């Protein structure tokens, strides 16, 4: 149960988050006052004090009397309030973790007390009727109701402050002294000094006691803590930014593609680090205020002596903030940094070690605590927010005034990661994209990534770009889209050339004549008050030159120095949009350009397809009238999210061949979406130009032959209609070649006719002569056959009646054989038949008449 607890000469509130109140009701006999002393260790704590009447109504008080504010941190303050009511209720309230302390509550205007209370053992009152009892000093004691304290026999006895009896001094042991080291000298030597734990309660000159070792021995200084170096001086200095050291070697530059691992790593305790401080705190005893709470001891730091055993020995480390490494700064996570420390406690009674944290100086809370003996162990606390924080270690040997000075706490090492003002003991691989100006990453040359196996910078392959905040390795290089190339691996762009093949035909485009940047003024539109404005788009298609949109409106909330530092408010990207208010619209001398936004900062690729990497074209927005030359689509994307575009914006610029347009062409937006977008996320533009036509080739013209005149003929070349090409192969010039006219063909025909006639006459003569020879040979053959053989029997040798014999006397008639028969006879002769098979047909071949 949370409550106020008496702590000797003061009251202490609870140490948890619960709200507690201390209430005191009193009857006043006359007008009086209430005064009390208060204190709390946390300067940000608000301590509440109320005075209520008998109807439990809060009495009217000014704010400075209602809320008690500590004017000086760590000291007691007094508060006084005048009271005029007869019955009042005093109420003290505390609403935060740290305790509040109260003492010396004085109420005037009440009746005198009816009795006095004797002082408890360990305290005394010098005069009767004292308002309080005083504690007995160290090495004295008192009994119940004492008016003075009795000294102990200090040679053999001792007593803690406020003790009711004396105790025998034990023999000194090694736990009764500790060693410290002096600062290193010019020779890097330190002196070891041994001191008794104060207050000293042990005896040296008894059996079994140890003596204090001699001090002054010089030994080599321990190395510097990681992140520090020794520059031949007596002290260690932090390494400059961008360098690192393990504490034993000189500081070195981090290699390319890496960054320092910022933080603190304290493991050598020769001197107290500059960002740490130590103090002693005791509510009822101000003697320890000027004492060190902790002492450095070489390889550890330990709780100091203090002035009494219930002192709080404070060790504080301040961290102004945290800074995530570049390689993880873009990743969402719960850890901004962590603190890790190694410690132990060695106690013979109820000691306690507190680890506390104060974020942004608002309130100190206890993170963890350890009681009694704890072996050497490690504790880690993770920071889940980036803020200024103070870490505090508080060690109390006991919460009662006693003689347990042998209790001790030791801290061996303290490590804080990602501290914004930290030093570096090593370097880590970092992302290699576009780094913020505050990044400590040492960049590789442009377009290089870190090879995780060798930790060396490696150039990305051709036509790839390095993705920002990517994990080290080849996957950090992403290939550019179709028909695009990279500029030093930083971004992808079009080089104004595009090739498309369909079947056996290949179309080559050169868009350089369109110009580096195109502009479109869309509108006008009007506000609710009638102000006219336009949407102005700047579009970069190819060539690597980006579009720029600039605001010329002055932001009065920005100071002149900030404006000069930030420069003009301009956006440089592939496609951007500005809102233009013409000069005539508001009476200005010049047009106003404002609200410039980035529509596309990444070039995805070029293709004739209607979809690329999730970005789609709506062909119906720009109907085509001809399909001979395909439209070429340029795809862009921006990853900047908006309320309506969680995945960012996308832009498609369609280039269409139109011979009737100029080379720079004309930009337009869909008629259905005059703002360039129908959904606010996907913008579509049409760029019609003769410069968007493919380059001309031999297929784009044909030849015309002229009339042959005088042996010469002209050859003309003309473009195919309609002409759908630009540049490329030029139209060939007119040519003249020799030719043959009609006279030549007439002469040629006459010559051929004459030759044919001569040939026919020659052939006729030849065959006629040959036929005569055949007749002669045949007649000789017949005559030879008649001499050697009988004459063939005539069909009729008689003279028919009525025939004139005289007419047939000595008349021999031969019937000529046919030409075919003659040829067969000749062939038979050549085959060796010697005409032996020749048949004489007396009836049909010849007629022999004898007279």
C-alpha cells in the first residue's frame, strides 16, 4: 500500500506511480499559520498543497501557494500559509514517481499540547519543551529520553550517527579499503592510491587485521576507452568525426561504404568521463553534498564512502539524443539505442542499487533495482524513442543509519549505442543511395555498392541504378526498364531512341527533336471567389535533362536567413505541376506560380504496350485515327504518397506520330479528364508531333521512270503517301540513264525478218536439191532391178478393145513413189539392206507397156 513513511527526522512519500495524500485536521483557537519544510530530488516534480475548511471546500489561494515549486534543486525550502478558519484540513499530495519529503510542520493558533514525548534512543533534547529531538553525532549514543549523548570508547568502539549503543570495532580486512588511480602523467603512468572506506570502523593493530597498502606506486595507464586516442599527452581525446579507434591505435578514417558506429564504451576507469558526474545525496544530512558518490578504480568504478550509510551515492550519464545508422534509419523499428552495463554488489546488509532514467528532463523513474548481494552480471535497457535522456545509478548501503560501510557496488563497463554525440570504435557497412546531408556514411563512388563478402565498393552492372537504403550486395542494383539506360547508376532515363519490330518490319524512333522539356498550360479553372488559375505541367521525355517547377510566392513564415539557406523553392524531377495565377487575375505585376508538386521522379520504361509494371494506359482516352504507326508510351512513377494515392502517383506520356504537327508538337490531356487525371493518381498526356514519327528508311519511298528521249531516261524518287516518317534516310536525288528508242526495235525487227527469209529460202533450196538426188538414185535402182530379175507380171498385158496400140508403142510410164517411201529407202540402204527388200508394186508403182 502506498503511503507516507517516517524516516527519522522527516516524512517520505511513496516511490511508485500511485497518488498519495497526507491529511491533517486541526482546530484553531485563533487566526494562525501553517509552515513546513519540503524537498524532492526531481526538479520537474510538482508538489501539491491544499487547505480545506470544515465543508471540505478548497480555500482561495494563489497559484504560488497551491503548487509548491522547489526554488533550488536538492535543498530544503520552507512554505508558510496564513490560516483564519477555525477548523481546517491540511492536505499534501504527490502525483509522480519520485518521493517528496516533509519535516518541521508548524501550526500556530492551536491550543498547547497536553504532554511532551521523550526522545527516542539515539537522539536527545538539550532543553525541556523543545520542538524536536536532535540525532546523536557519530561515535556517540543515547538512551530513551536523553538530554545529551554519551561518547563511545573510540579506541575499541564506534557508533553510527543516531545510534542508541556503541559497538566493538572489527579487525580491518581488504573490504575496508579501496584503491583509486590518479590521472595519467606525461609518461602515461598513473599512481595507485589506497584509501580506507569512510567512516573507518575497523582496527589495524589487532590480530588478523590487514594494514593499508602503501600508495604511490606508479604503473602504466590503462588504454584509452574505444573511440578515444592518446596524442602523446596525459589524457585521452575523442576521435574526430568520421574516424574510429579501439583505444590503443591512432584514429583511422572509415573506409568507403561505411560509417562510424557512434556511442560510448567505457571499460577503463582512470578518470571519470566528461559526460558523467557523481554526487552524494542525503535528505537529512547535508554533509555528503560536497563528496564524490563514486570513485574510479582502474578497471571499474565503485560507490564511494559518503558521510553516512544511508546516503544515496549518485552516478549520472547524460545522452543528448540518438542517431540511427544510415543503413537502418529508413526501416521502421522500436529501437533507437540501448544501454548495457556490467555490475556487481557486495553487501552484508540490506543495500540497494537503483538504475533510473529521466527522459527530456520531465521526470525520473526507476527502471530496475537490485537488493543485497548480486554477482557480476549484465543489464540492458532499450530506448524506444529518440529523446534526451539522463541515466542515473544510485547506491544506498542501507536505508537506516547504521554501520554497514562495507557494502559496496561496482560497475565494470557502460556501453551506449547510437548516441548522437558519441565516438566510434569501429565502422559498419551503410546504405549507398542518396544520403542526407547529416549522414556520416562515407560514400562509395557513384553507382557502387558494398560487397558484403569483401566490404569493398563494387560498381553496378550497366543500365542499372543503385536503390537508396538498400541492403548491401548486388541486389542493391536494380535494372532499368525497357528502352532506358542509367546515368552513372543514379537514375534511369531515355536516350530519345526507341526501336519496335513487328514481323519483318523494324521501326526506329528518334525523339530528340521534341526538345528536352515540354510544357502544357491546362485550363483555365476558377475558384469559388472567381479567381482564374491554370495547371502548368513540365514534362521531360528524354535526354537526361529534368523538368523544373519553381514557386515564386514568398512564405512569410520563413525568415530571410532560412530562405537564403534553403534557396529557391523549386522541384526538379521528370514531371511536375504548378498552379499559375495570371497577372491579370489578381492585379499582380507578374504571374504567380505556387503549389509545385512532384508527379514523377522515376522513369519506368518505354514500350508500345498498354501496361508496364502495374501502370496501365486507357486507350479510349486518346482514340487513334491510324494504326500504321503505333503509339509509344513513356511510363513514370513517384513513390510520394498522398491521402488518395497510398502507392504514389504514376504518369503515362503517349507519343503519337502526326505529320501535320511541328517537330516540337503539341501536348494535350484527355477531354474526359481536363486536369490530366481522372482519379488523382494516374496522369495521362498525349504528345502529337511529327518528331514522334519513325525515322525514314528505303521502304518509305518508291521509284518513277521517265520517258526515254534521245537515248536518255530520268529516274525520280517520291515518298509513299501519306508520309509517316521523319529524318533517317534522305530521298535520293533524280537520276538520268541511257535508254534505246523505237527506231532501234524497228531495225532489230527488220534485220530479224530478213534473216528469217534468207534462212527459209536456203532451207527450201537445200531440200529441193536433196530431193532431186533422191529421185535420181531411185530411178537407177528401179532400172537395176528390172535387168536382174523377171519383170513382174502385169495385171493386164492385153490390149483392151478400142485401144490404140500405136499410141502405147514404146511408151514406158513410171509412177513416182512418195517422199516418205524415198526416205525409207535411203534409210534401208544405210542399214545394209542393199535395197534387197524393195518391193516393186507393178500395179501401183509403175506400168510397163511393150509395143
